[in-house]
C-alpha cells in the first residue's frame, strides 16, 4: 500500500467507527431513500399521506403542591388561635333563678319526679366465710339456697295467733320445724335462717299489716306439717265438727285467695265447753311463686250442724296462718 492511500484508509475506518458507535448507521436507509428520490417534476404527482398532528402537551400548574398544603394548615391554625374562647362558669346559679327557669319550661314536671332507685336484682356478690352473700334479691335467694340442704329447723314449732275471738270457736295454726323466719319491716322483709344468715330484702311501698310480724319460713315445694288447735269458747258442747283447710295465695286485703292446694278435710266428734281438739296434717307448699319473698295463707273453715240439721259455719278465717315459701 502506497503512502498516499494510508490517510484515506484511516479516514474511512474512523468514519465507520463513528457511524457504528453513535447510531448514525440507522440513518443509512434514509440516505438510501434519498438517493432514490424521483425527479423534481414528479413530486407533485405522488399522493403521500400527511402525518397526524401531535397531541397538545399537558400544561402543569405553576407553583409547588406542598406550598398549597402548607397554606391550608396555616389558615386552620390561625382560625383556632383567633377563635373566641367559650364562657367559663364562675359559680352555680341561685336557687331562685332555677325555680323561675323550671316554672317557665316544660321540664318542670320531670324535675318533680322522684329520683330513680337502684335496681334490686343487681348481683353484687362477695365472699363471706364459706357462703356467697349478694345484695340483689335474686342473688340473695341463690345465696340462701346454696346451703338449703344443710339447714336445720330453727325451732320445733312456730306458734301462731288465735283467730276467731268473739265467736263460738277459736283456732290457732302452728307450723312445725320452720327453717327460719320472715318479718315485715318499714323498708322490707328481714329474713333469718337457722344457720345465722340474716338479710333485709328491700320492698317498695307499704307492707300489709298482716305481714308486719314474724312468720315461718320454708322453701317452695317443701312438705310442711301443720297443727291446728280448736277451742270451744261457748257454753254449749259442740258435736260433729267439720274442719276444712286449704292453702291459698296471700291477699293483702285479708280475703280468700286463689287456692294452691286441694282442701284437707277433718272432723271432730265432740268438743265440750272450754275444751280443745288438735288436728295435724301435711301440705306441700306451692312452687309457682316468682318473687324472692312469697306468702301463702292457710284458710280454715269450721262448721257444725244446727238443730235443724243444716250446716252452720262457726268460723271462716282466710288468714288463720301465713307462711313464707321463697321461690326455688
């Protein structure tokens, strides 16, 4: 190779390297097509498609987004700092002003209502020795029944009161082997059991006079032995006495209640003036009560035939005896 060709060859190699390294080789087909362009007179006859216009570029809003957010936060803080403060109560209103306000408002009627009492069946149970003691009625009954089988009779008998004073006969109803006693008080019923348990069961309202005394306590469904003593208070002997007894629901008025057991019938052949006759039977107390403290009454009826042979009622005592069988 002559020295005159060396510069030309070097220039050709540099151009090839430049085209390959810079991507200019992609323009080779363009140059090739440019080499094949038709003559100038034939350009008008060619119908070449026009390129589609480019879509308009989206214009971004001026400014920075964080500047707008900071402005919102600054405006909110300024409003809170410049807002007027709430009025502060400096003291309670005078009673006279409250009375005037209540008289002028429809809420005055509500203000005169008594304050609500706490629920009686709220079970607040705490441990006391080996047994549970609760402040609510339902919980207290559960506490009593917890040791029901361990209870022993508190007395051999509960001696009742004589009823029928002024008549031909008087009767007294005794309940044998009571497990405790229930006594009506101003605030409710005080229950005492043979194992030392004692609690006051609150009651709303006044209690009937017949319950304001000590009454025998058993439990619903218990079998109870009843002993009735009949006294002839007249001056004439009595014969062929019929004695009817039935357990009834307690009535505050003292009248006859709904029967809860079948009648028990007994007879006394004769009873001299001043003499007594004793009858005994067993009854099953009702288990239909729904309250923590329930009462049943023993309704006694004593009759005898008169001179004409008709049945004459000598005594009719719906509440000859009252007993408390709490609901199981």
